[in-house]
C-alpha cells in the first residue's frame, strides 16, 4: 500500500506530525489501544506491540482501537495491527476495530488470527516396509487410472465411429500427420541402419559356415518379429510421446485444462482421444514401413559383401519370412502405441504448473515409455513361446 492519508471520522483530531506511537489503557472491562502519529514502514521505526497487560490477571473482555490521533499510514501500520490481532486473540479478548479506517479494517480482516506455521523441509524417511507399501499403492493407483483412461479412450473411439464424439476431426488429422508422415524420415533412417548392421554382423558370422545366403532370413525375421517394432516404438516414445506430455503439461500450466473442465468439456475426449487414437493408427503403419526399410538396408549391405544376385536375395527373404511374423509385429506395434499414448498423456496431466515441470514431464514420459516398451516386449516373447506362435 502506498503512503496515503486514509479517510478519518469528522470528529477525529488532527494527527501530530511525529512518528508512530501507541499506548494502552484499561477502563473497567475494556482495554483501549491508542495509536497515533505517522506509520511509515520505510522509516524503520515501527514500534513493537509488546505488553504485559494481556498476560492474565486482567478483568478486560475486549480491546478497542482508538485512531483519533492517527496520521498517515501504510503497510507498516497493518503489520502492527496484525501483531495486535494475534496477541489479543491469544489472550482470549475480543478486538474492536470499528474505529480503524475502512481500508485498514478491510486489510486486517484478510489476515488470520494466527500465523500459519511453515512445515520443515526435512521429512523423516519412512521405514523400509512402509516405503514399499506406499510405492505399491501408488503403482496400483496409477494402474487403475491408466486402465480407466484406456476404457474412456475405447468408449470415445466407439462414439466417434457413431458420429457422437466431441473430438474435432481437425485435431485428429493434425495428430495423425504429426505421428505418421512427419516421422517417416527418422523411422526410415534408424530402421535402415539397423537392417544394415544386422546384415553386416550376420554375414561375418554366417560366412564361417558357408551360409551367407541365410542372412536374408536373419534380417527379415529379426526385423519383422522384434527389432523394427521395438525401434519404431522407442522412436515414437521419444518423439511423439514426449511431445504429448509437453503439450498437455503446458496446457496444465496455462490453466487451459481447468477451463475445459469448467465448461464441462471432457478432457479425455477433447484432448487425449485424438492423440492416443492417431498414434494407435499410425504406429502399425510405421512398423510395416520400418520393417521394409530395414530389409532394404540389409539388402544393400549384403549386395556389397556377397556374390549372390539381387533376385536370389529377395526370393530367399520372401520364402524365409512368413506372414505370421508380420502379424505378430503388427499386433505388438499396436499395443506399444496405446501404451505410449496413455502413459504420455497421463504424465502430462500429472505435471506441475511451472515451466520446469514441462521439461520434467517430457523427460519422464520418454523414460517411462522406453522402459515400458522393453518390458512389454518381454511379455509378448513369453506369450509367443507359450502359444508357440
């Protein structure tokens, strides 16, 4: 508050030009606090309200503030009044501030009777079993939240197919472009190099057994069944998943998510559904594209190190890689996409509201996505072994 002369009652006396002063007087069951002078926080002479009259042994039931001699005041006067308010409340007395200037009375009413105690930053570490139990409960809670989010996504997809969804087609088209055609270059380069590396390593080893031609089977089966799906998913987790988390956490920081909820617009349908659906649609397509590019990379390396004809290499690849290998990789790519979309959006919704939290959310989404993809691939390997697929 700036130094300003507050309005005074018509019967108020002219305040002396001196510094801030206060005194305390007792009249029967009423304690009167007289304040006068100019209360300027810049002068560093604001007195402290420290009196022994409030410490028991007094028949007073209330404390009245008299401001007839009050001059100019600013935030220093409010600070003094808050000190008075706290100590009067601690002495179980009623504070009558009706004589205060309206502005001062309004400001004082905003302050509590007791200062809020700030908790210490240090927290005693939990015992081992309590920490394990706490982490387990948090994991189960997040699993339930992700499951619910996935169910809402499926329901939103069914509603979109019936034309009853609030999802905007423009948002879906934009996300499909960002998750598909925009990622072709990076997916193609990585898978081409992976296929070339596999062919190079395979040729070196198979040459010892005079079985160089089987490098076509090695590259084709490895890329179609495992490597292309995993590498494409890792690329999309770092590229698209991180972008989803950063975008949603930025909306959280700008309070756009709160605005949608206030207007009754479901976030799961309006924001999350286009992101998850576009990634689920484009990831299998990118997997097929990446597998073909990886096989092409193996073909290029093989042609520079082998004497086999190009037609012979492609015939060996077609005969050695069956269709069910592509089906298995296609299904894995679809589940990888759903996992990346759900976890990235969930991380974005859980992010804080500062600029630093945006970067933290993006990093966390990438890490969770990559680790989860590797874990899911291990589960798929066990399932394939059990089903003899």
